[in-house]
C-alpha cells in the first residue's frame, strides 16, 4: 500500500509529538485548546485501563469517534441503532476531540467515554491493545492516519459514518490528498450522506466497494430529540403556561445577532407580543451578559432561561439560554426558527432540530457547508436571507401570515420524514463488519 511522502509523515509525527510533549505547559488555563490538550494527555491510559479491567473479549465492541457535539449526536443515533441490532451484548467506546462534547460524552449510552488519544504510535497501540475493538467508526469528516493504520495492521475494520465531503473541502486539495490517500484507501466502509459525498470519497481514494450512500443519521437524531421533548420539563413549562408568538434563534454568534436583532425590531412593530428565545452557540457568562445588555438597550424585557424556570415567562419578551443541551427541546415552543452561523465565517449550524420540531427555518447566506439547509430551502421549509431587510420580510411573512407559516412548517417536517432511516441502514453495515471481524478472530 502506498505511503504518504516522507516529509509529510515526519512533519505530522513531529507536530503530534511536539504538542504531546508540551501538553503540561500548553494545557494550563481554561481555554478550549488547553482543555483539549489536557483531556488527550491521559486518554490512552484511561482507555487502555478500562480495556484491561472491563473489556469482555467474548462480546463484540464498537469504538465510535466524533469530534464535537453535532457529530456526536450522529454517532449516538447510529450506536443506538447498532445496539438494537446486536443487542445488549454489544460493548462500546466513545471518544471525542472538543471540550464542547464533554457533556454529551457523559450521557452517551457507552461503556466508556474519553478524549481521543494522541495520534502517535505509542498511545494508539496501547489503546487498541486494551480496547480491542471489532470496528472503529469515525463520524462525518475526521480520519486519523495513525489510528487507521494501526487498526488496519490488526485487521480491525475502520468505517466513516455520516460521511460528507463538502465542495472545496481542504481534504480535496493536492497536498492533503497525497498525505491522507493511504488512510482513505484503508477504510472498510464509508457510509455517505449523499451521492455527491460518495463521489468525492471515491475521488479521495476510498475503495469503490467500501462506499455506500446511507443518508444522514443526524436526521434520525433530530427527530428523536423532538419527540422526546416533555412540556412539563422546567425549561419548557413556562412557555406552555404563557403562549405567545415565539421565535427561537439557535446557535447564534455576534455576526448573526447584528442582523437578527435589528430585523426583529421591525417585526415587533407589527407583532407587539413577539417573544424571542435566543441560544448563543457558546453561552459563556460574558456572551450571555452582553446579549442581555443589547436586548435591553433595544427595549426587550430580557432574562436568562434559568430565571424564567424559577419565576415564569410572564412579562418577559426575550429569554437568553444560559446553558447547552436544551436547544432541541426549546425549538418545540416556537413558531419560527432562526439558525446561526450563516452570517459568520465558519458556516451554518444544523437546521435539522428546528425542522424536526415542525418549524420553518431561516438562516444567513453562508450555508454551502450545510446540504440540509439548501435542500430545506428548495423544499419550501426554509429560506436563506442576505441582510436585515430580507430577514425582517421573511420573519414578518411567517410570523404574521398563518397560511404561509403552516405551509413552510409542513414542508420542513415532511423533509425530515422523507429522510429518516439512515441510522438503521448504517448500523446494518457496521453489524456486518463486526460479524466478519469476530469470525476472523475466532478462526
């Protein structure tokens, strides 16, 4: 099998090794970067230790890796479907890369959860020896060269689930393709979200027979979370007790709020009792306080979600969500949704949760990274806007005109229903990889 150019391999190992060596210094502080380094520092020991004590070699084991929360929810949906197929006999491990996934890791239905170990031979070998997985499943985009190579050397199948390669992705550039080519070629399965992703995966070097279009497990995950919303939960009950026209804005950044808040001022001229629920993508104390101040300056009676839980939503026009983990449920109390990221540099966040809650979804112009957003807009269940005026017009249409809103809401929910089932299709393929691996180990 071809190998990446020597200079690229040496540079990659040097970068990983240097970061690992400098971790005791770089991991000081509370930044996301520092927390990532600190989490990875001992991850291989934690995973290997769990393997020595609790790995039951008579049972199959699936190792899922998802870098952050969005990918983690996709992985969780596939894992749950796999458990439905294999049964409670299945053991599982979940690893992540971002500190934002720490909360999700604690709730994952797995036997062990930890940060991803350093992608250097020593930590990877110790982890694989201890965990002894029957399949390693990466999620969406990430594949780590050393982990893939060491798994392949042991005959462990490696999969990429919810696989997507957006147009213009860095992986398609010549340098990245030369370096990652051998990694892509070692995949036993690439469960692509759509035909366009499948074509790009083949272009990257994934074997033809390994590429299968299964759809997006994130849609199954979003639908499940919408169904699980309980109106009696403390973060939902105040809104049901005080029903008002409500817009839920999720995963917003300052660039979004700079467009959203002026647009809402125009909408409020026509809908005086409009209520806003806004969830910053990173609800730090500083971000929440800054948003509260901005809203109050614009004439909104504003509070954080925690205060509304304690005292009710009566008399409050704008609620700032001061935590993570409840946004999917909060969409169920809205009539229209705004999803953030489309006015920033990093791209749009997921539109699936509000669509699964039956809300028409509006977002900014930079959504090329989010196929579902484009498809939702084409179906009539969503809309992209360019500026304050465009956002105000769209929100006025959907908030004021019930027929237009109901049509868009129906199209959004129909989009979700038409795309369900990816998790089960992916789980079926993973189960086959596990079966083959177990048979090979038995022989």
